[in-house]
C-alpha cells in the first residue's frame, strides 16, 4: 500500500480507502511519543462483551465521552453500537492532538505539523516521509538527518503557523462527516469544568495505561473522569489492548460515590484497584 501524504488526505479530491486512512493516521507520531493508532472494528469484541448491560441501559445513556479518540473512527463505531442497542446519545470524543497544520516550506517540501511546529509528516517531491525516529535508524544513521531536519525546521514551521501562513486541518477521520459527534482537544490530566457531571457513559480505551503515565498522573486522570460522570448509575469503561486481546473493566458509580465493577473483559483493567480507591462526585444524585 502506498502511504498517503497529508496534503492528499486533507484535500477534497476523491475518496480515501478506509485501510489507507487508518495507515495514514497510524503513521503519525505525536510530540509526546504516542501514535494515532486506529483500525476498523478495533473494539468490536469489547462492545460484544458489554452488550447486555448497554442494552438494558441504552435509554438512559444520553451523553457519552470517549477519552483518547485518536482519529475518531472508534468513536463513530461506539456511537453506532449504542444506537443499534436503542440509544441516541450525544457523543464527545477527546484527544490531546487534533488540530494540525499543512505548511509549505518550499515548492518541493511540505510538512504536516502540530500547533507547536512539531513535524508529523514530511512530503518531499510528492512522496511521504515519516518524521519520527525508529530504533533501527540509530544503526543506519538515518536518525541524523531526521534530528537535524526537525531542529532546523521546527522554529520555522512554528513561525509560519503563528503568522497564519499555513492551512489548518483537523486530524480526524472522514467518517465523522455529517455525524452528531464532536471532537475536541483535551488533556485528561487537566480538569475541564464544562464536562463536570455531564456524562452517563465514559470510555477510556488505550489511554489510562501505566506504560504511558505515572501512578500519580493516573490518579489525577481518574479523578477528572469520575467528576465528569453524571452521578449514580453512570458507567465507566476502561480497556487496554495487548496484541489481539483486550483487558478492561466496566465500572458503575454507586449512590454514595463509590465505584463498583459491573463486569470484566479478559483479565480486567490493570488500573482497577486505583479506580476502586476513588470516591466520585461526592454522592451527587442524577
């Protein structure tokens, strides 16, 4: 498969194959070291596992928050799953990196960069080039031009973006077009007052991982997420993918603010004990 350039993806010329779209987003490494990994039906097995509980609660799930949405593809699939079970919720997806810019450095060099000028993809003479360094690059010395290119270009890219000499784009899948789904940039480690007490279901998939965050940061993220839940009966799904297998837990908020496990997927969530150690929303009623 020929990798898409950012200019090709964000243009309005023709359609984009879904597989090529997923490959494009999955090739982008953010400045915090994470990738926008995605693929169709990624959480289908998880959805099948929680289906009985969602089916009985679908009518009361009015607002949904999907934390760590990547390109938004799995958020669309979550909305479709809830609708198939009889729900019609308003869905918000969040990610740390959604806004980006297409910057022309020269007629032969274009760069997809984030708001701070961090290169996400180079396009040299209409060919896509990754902007991040692999372990193998240190053996082949390919890391040298990549490091030099980033150091030389980043301030220039940032300046062009700040001066409005770029094309703003949103790193979101095309399946979001004409859908009642809102994608917003958001840091799960920073409390968002407008989210407080708003959501009947929160999903945090492949984000609250001990491999990404320190324990203290996980506790902060949990406190924020639980504060976003509407109250008793709200559901929180935390899941992590290992290869082809998913491990997670579906939690429910209780009357006095405790959190209980409704069901486990695979071996359960690796941060289950941290979540059960929190008291949510001060016993606020729905």
